[in-house]
C-alpha cells in the first residue's frame, strides 16, 4: 500500500477538475481515498451534464465511494477536493461520516469551512472531521481563474491570444 501523500492525492483531484473543465463544467474535482492512499472513488463537477444542481464533485465522489464500500458511512475515509466545499457538500460529508477533508483553494463566495461560514465550527453536529486546507491551493485557484477568464472572454465574443 502507498503511504498517505496529500499532494499526490490532490493531484488526482486536480485531474478530475481538468476533466470537468474540458466538459465546460466548473473545474472542481474530488477523490475519496483510504488512509493508506488508495483512491476508491473520484469525480468532477457534472451539474451541467446531469442538469442537477447537486452534482458537485464532492457529492458524486461520495456517492461512488458509498457504492464501492457498500455502505453510506465512509468512516476512516478521506475526501480530497480542489475547492473549499459549499454548505451542501459539507452537510453530505457530515452524514457520510468522512474522517478528513483535504481541500485546495479557499472559496470566498460559498465556502463552508471558514470562508463564508464554518459549519463544523458550530460544534453542534454529531459528527466532526479534520479539515486540512490549502493543499496545492495555487494550482487549484489557477485552474478556476483560467476557466472563468476564458468563459468571460467567450461570453464577450473575444478570443484568447496565444502566447
């Protein structure tokens, strides 16, 4: 078994985010891994493809992981995601009983692990998990910035100049 390496596993989540971007989805990727570093599920955002506002990378990865382990409780599993999760996704993580969340970039518009709100900080939920922020944050943020810059240019009818 491979030893746990947050950067290596975040690179796998970034790969899922890149796949989402190629499908014109907001480039967020997620992987669920064991404490030994084995990836058991992965996903990128698919809200457009599935016409589903809940089809965030985290939700899809959690669903796939639950199917893979045969249980909705994902005790002792880690979730890696390229962007700080929103309230919906943090709620799903609580109910899934993940042990650790590792994320890349902070989300100043809808983050629920400290940016906009800190759902876990209330201390009122029956399950808490460790949060490790900022792993490959620059790479995660750059992917999002580039995606939205290209989208704005496209919307304005402009083309990006090749450098």
